[in-house]
């Protein structure tokens, strides 16, 4: 039995939910799909509202945006089945998605399915940086995640025991980024088992370069705030900054405008790393809009 939780913010949820309903119809297990609008615009709510007519779909529209962590915690409380699947709305599940999660032992507390991206780059060049970053930084085979399970947790596609999640809800971070990073690492002291399997969803929601960079900047700021109260919180960025503090400080001398122009032109992930390191070290404001 699965309760699939799909938070929505200004996105057409119909393709994903229709796919989930079709997969569920081919299985004998009871399955429900919770679709919660987290303060979406009324126009977008009107697009998604007909989902209430689909079997086993529970649609709810919240008038205010509560945030990525809060909406998931609310959906977990409202779910009726003992096992949850947390799934981002901008996802395209593989054909055996639900069957693969149902096949895992019930005792597996947290099971992460993974992410994929289309092999071909997007036709719109302004979406290329996000696609390039996702392909080379977010897509990791289960074998690469298992040695450091708490470091590599991602919340866009995972299965979890409902009671465990109610006992260990997401930290309700009220700015963009890293609530899932923190949650995964908070599971480490108790030795909670995180299992990584090959059950990916294709990430469809690519951001234009300026939006993508603004989110990256906000995520760095959120990481700073979280690390003040959780000094052991670790990411690829913090590992490098902690290990090489003097080298990291050299990024202060790099003009942000130059890095942004170079990044827009080349889509270099090394340039993005330097930019994020500069934000981490200096906290300078992001200037975007270069072409």
C-alpha cells in the first residue's frame, strides 16, 4: 500500500498524476495519490483541479505557499497508508516505477530511487546549464551513493515508512534549498538505513540560466544559515571550503561579473563551483542577467 505525495507549485501536474494512476491500475496494491497545491496561482489550480475526477487522487489547494519541507510534512500527516512515496511534480517516472518501490522489503526505512535527465540537451540554449549540471552532478548510480548514503540523499524521489517520517519530519526550512540535505544527515547518528536503488524519474523542470543561478545563490545562503545551527552539515561545497580554506579565499579576488559572463558563455561547472565558493566565502549579492 502506497500513499504517493506530490507537492505542486505553479506546475501542470496532470501528466505525472495520470501516469501514476495508470501504473497503479495495473497493480493489486491499494494506492492513493495526494496532490497538494502549495499556494499556486489560481490559473494553475484551475488547470490541475480536474485531477479530482481520477480514481484514488486526493487534490487539495492551499491558499498560501508553505515551503517544500512543510508541504511534505503535511501530506505525510494526511496520508492513509503505511508507506509514503515523496515525488516532485516535474518528474516522469519509468514504466515500472510503482512496481519497483512495492517490490522492496517493507522493513527498508528509506529507499531512494534516483534521478535521470534526457540524454539530448534541450533545444533552448538558456536551459542548457541546468540540464548540464543535472546530468553531471545529480545523476549518480546507486553504487556511487551507497558508500556515503547520508551525504547523497535527495528528496525528489524516495520511499519512506510513514510512521518513521512522522517521527522524523523534514526540518521546516523557510528558504530555498538543503532541507533534504539536512534531513538525510540527521539520520546518520541513529544509523538509519538509506537504500539506493535504480528506480529513477526523469527531471523535466529545467530552469533558465538566470533562474537556476538565483536558486543556486539562495541555496548557498540557506546552507550558511543551516550550518550555524548544524555545524557538521556537509556538502560538496563545504568539504572543499573546510579542507582548503586558503585556496577558497582566493575566490574573493575573482570578479563576480566576470565569472557570471564566463559561466553564461561556457556552461563550465568549474566556473559554477568557483562562483558558489565565492558566495560561500564572501556573501556578496548575486548579479544576474549577463549574456
